[in-house]
């Protein structure tokens, strides 16, 4: 009998507005977090799914110098198959166009794992193009305005285009290889004359064999690298393959995770508010059930059934929506992802269930279960204090759940730490500031300095008195709204400010062409040709390749550093340059500029911070077999957005000018001289002319795709914020109905009631908006600087948007509620409050 009553009440409860808010907020959280979980799962499994094809082998050695024959001979001795590739940017000339391409020369055994495929061919190929021919991809065919059967000039050689490449296994992330691909036989590379001093060449050796043989060989190679102190050489296996692709996808995933996490935090606020509101409304019903003989055990089972229904509904709906959303994310991200991803696994569905359980039990279960402790005496005594909500424990559980959710969802300690500190600090500051502001407003309204008179004075005094009388509820309302607005504003900033900062700001008419690999005997001729073409601002800078080998007399190796960027910097060759004047766009921030020809260094401040260097440190570089040592005498700040040629390390001319070097320049090529780079590459085949405009366009396309993907999650954030607003306004509904009944009984007009309501909303919305805007500005700055490594300067925009959003949102959320107060009689107001 009782079970049927419980089920009947349960069905009625599931139709209540408060539980609807709670369920929708729960679904939003699960959808936002699980959709990113689906995507992350597919990306991770993509690297595990036949991962050998990502590097076209089982093991890969990468070097900026030709792979030593010792490594290749040892592999063959161990019955391990070997293939080699050489990749570098170069100019390609068709009959109609010249463009920068990513040239890849491959041995006849490439690839060792997987297959290549050409357009209009169903045959999967092993081995590259035949001697005297090349393959191009679709992007190269469009850029060069050419097709199969035509000739393509690479350096000093002409090649026949024999196919269009549609599948290449080990290329990497889309926009990282921004230039179109041209593949040629390795045996033809030397005849092109393209590789010279200053060429940016990457040499790769691929190995394939049994697992045992590969593991033993990898251990031998690493031992050789360590014992011989070899630099500029890396070993990649199935775990570390495609670092550029991984980094690109990790950054995109970080943006998406942050968006989902902020959305979930907004929804969590809505869940907590809706649960509290539901408890207050259901207290009488539970008191009646106890009067009819319901035991505490019966009521606990009733609440557990309710929680199970909510979890089940949120999981079913949220997981389905999450799958659809991640399909949209995959489509929007396009070129950021692999050409094909494996289907989602069952794990994201499990995550959906766990998310729902964590959110519901962390933010709603404890308040809901306190209903089982309601005393029947509540039917006689109406004080709210008789309801054992135990706010202290509820708050502690919610905070613990929030932290667990952040660290679980972020999967990144730095990102999780930033989110935790930002929101925990914001909540503490909000509570203190709101309490101080309310106290100050109350004192001001009660003081003799209060100058208003008449109905306006009464309305303001009454509104402030109502807010301060229930100060704990007011603080909760404003704090909840401020946190929701803070998260919303962070999402807006993420889309409108931090993402464009990824691309950077490029001034109008800044250099859009870089010319590298200019040899000493070509320097004057290239400068003269540019001058005759009307290019005035194209200074040539010397470039000397050197490797950092010790700091202050102590040998330096990548393993000395924990930061991955520092490891890469130490492991690669530096581009050094020399000058006796401070270059344009460089600003000294410490030390003094060169005062003599003595060996000294002016270092870029960013790399100094990364490597932990300071004024007075002595750096030694190995340059073409010679050791050059110099002391750091100044630090420089560079304007990277100028697109001019910049160097990390500058020295006086006397130190470097007699060492092997090439030259580099940059200039702006106007649309009216579209063939200038073609003319240069035809006259000087060894030059590499980089069209920076094309690469920036590729990056812009990535940013636009990522922005579109974030827009999907942004919609969920908006819905969650709306739920927070309505739940927060309704949190003190009973108290406001009592105030309205008292005022109506005293003959207060509708206009005065409206004025009181408007003032309350202005205080709540204005404070929430200002606090949310301030917190969002501070958090966005910290996010850009310490997590995303981007600069954020739009401090006032979140503040203005926050104030406007707070006022407008409170007005919209409170209009219907206060309209109801105005048109309802005093008796009905009292009934609503009961």
C-alpha cells in the first residue's frame, strides 16, 4: 500500500519545476563533459589504432643531419628492414606558377608499414615514385596550377608528374605541414642541388622488424646517442610518434575541455540551487508522510528511487546528445584531426554514467536526503530553521565534488589547478565583498546622510532592508549568479579574445615573404633584384647555424630541463646572427648594447626565461666544428607580430662574420607583383621563398574551425546559465511573497511594489555582474599567461558585459515572478508563501 503511495508521489515529484531544472542542468553537464570525452577517446584510440602506420614503421630516427651509416648498418645486421626519407621546404616551379612546397624524398623501400595510394587508383603502393618522376598532392596541384603528365622543376632538374598522392601515412597534423606535398625518389635528390648551407632539412630513418628486435635495437641506439653525446637526433617509437600532431590536438582538446568544464560548473550551480528549492517545497509533503506512518527507511528508499530516476534519465539523454555533439565537433575541427577516426568505444558511455552520479550525488543528494529527517512538527511551526538542511556539510560535499570534477575532466594538472584556484578564490572573495557591500548599503540607508525622500526613499530602504534581513540568502543568490556570469564571460573571452590571440595580430603591409638559404655569392645580386623590383624595405641578415653545448662551462643536454620547450631548444641548432646596431623592433630590457667587438651576446628575453639564463652567463656554441663562447650582456624584447626577421641570439660582427653562413630577408610583396617570388626562385633555384600569407591563412582556418566547435558547447553554457538565473531568483520566493502580502495589507500601490522589486533586482544583478566581470578578467589574464601561453588585454570588456548581462538577466528572470506578486491579492501571496 505504502509503496504505491510512494510511487504516486514520485511520479508527481518528477513533474515539478525544480526537478525539471535539476534534470536539465544534469543533462547539460553530462552532455558537455561526455561529448569532449567521446572526442578525446576517439583521438587517443586513433593513435593506438594501427599506430605503426603513423610513422610508416616500428621505429623512427629523426635528425637535422644525415643519419650516420653506423645506425643503418647495425639495423641490417639485426635483420631489421630500413627506409630513409629527407623532408624540407623548397620552391617548385610549374609552367604557370611557383610555390613553396614540402618536398619529401623517399627511398624505394618506403613505407615499411602501411601503403601509399594515388588518385584514380585502387592499388595500394609500396615504394615511392620512379626515377625522374614525382607525385604531388591535391593541394600542390591547385597551388601550382598543374596536373599529371606535366613537368615540374625542382632546383636544377625537371621531373614528370606521374600521380596525385591521396594517402600519405606519416605526414602529421594538417596545418603543421602548411605547404603542399611533393614526393620524389631519394636517388634523384642530389641532382637537384637544393640542399646547401642553411637548408632546413629533416632526415629520417625508418625501421621495421619483430618486436624483440626493434626493442633491442632501440635500446642500442639510445645507448649510442648517450655515450657519444650525439645532439640533434631523436628516437621515436609508437608511443612518441607524431609529436606535432599530438601537440596540435592536445591544444584543441584543451580549449574544448575548458569550455565543457566551465559549462559543467555553471550547471552544477543550477543543480545545487534547484535541489535546495525542491527541498524547501517538499518539506511539508514529507512531514505529512511521516504523520501517516512513513518510516525514515521508507523515505530514504523514496529519495534513492528519485535519484536513480534522475541519474538514469540524465545518462540516457546526456549520452545520446553527447554522441551527436562530438560528431559535430569532429566535423567542425576538420583539418585538425586525422583523416579517419575509429568509432567511439563504450568508455564514454561509462563516463556519462559516472558524471551523472558525481554531479547529482555531489550537489543534490545530500540536500535531498535531508528531507527524510523532516519532523511532523513542521506542519505546526513554519520556521524555516526547523528544516535540517545542514548547509555546512552540503557546502563541503559540493566543494569536494567540484574539485574532483575539475581534476577528473581536465586531465591536465595545470589547467585543473588554474580552474580550481580561479573559482575557489572567486567564491571566497565574492562572499566577503557581498557581505561588506550589503552591510555598507544598510548603514547608508539608515544613516542621516540618506537624502532621498518620499516613495523612492521608502522603496530603497525596504529593498535594502529585505536584502540585508535575509543576508545569507542574498549572498547565496549573488554569489551563484556571479559564478555563472564569470564562467559565461570566460567562455566569451575564450571565443573572442584568446582564440584570435593564437593567430596573432599582423600589421598591414607587414612582410609576407621570407627568403632563406641566400648564399654569400648571391647576396648582392638578390638585394639588387629586389631593389629593381621596387622593394625598398628588404634588409638582408646573416644567419649562422650553431648548437648550444655548455652554459658557464657546464655541458648542457636536453635531459637537464623538465620543460619540453626547453628540451627542444637545447637539442636543436640555433640561428645566430651578428650586427653592430640594435635591429628595428628590438627593445633592450636589461643590460647594455654592444660597446666593443669583444665576444658578447644579446639574448631574447623569452628564451632566457625558458632556459633559465641571466646577464653574465657565458654560453658556448659549436659552429662548423669551432667553439664560440661569449657572455650575455643584454636582454631584448622582440616584436614578433611585425613579421620581420628576428633572432634569439645576436653577437658583434667580429665574432661570427668569418664563419660559414647564409643570408635571410623578408619583404612585403604587393598583389600587383604576384610573380616576384616566381622570378626569384627561377633565377636562384636554391632559394626558399616562404609565402607567410598562406601559412597564416591555414592557421586562421584552424582557429575558425575551433571557434565553430566551441559554439556548440557555448549553447549549452547559455541554457545552464538561464537555469542558474531562474533558480537563484526563485531561491527566496517565499520571503518575497511574505513581504508582498505585508505591503499589500498596508495598502501599498502596484507602482511602489514594482519599484521595490526593480531595486532589489538592480542590486542583485549589478553586484553579480560587476563581481563576475572582475573575476573573469583576472581569470582570463591568468589563463592566457600561465596555461594557454597567450596574452590577454581586454580587461574592461568582461566588466562591461558582466554588468549588462547581470542587470538584463535578473530583469528577465524576475519579471514574471514580480508580475505575479503585483496582480495577486495579499491573501494569495500569503498562501504562496506557506
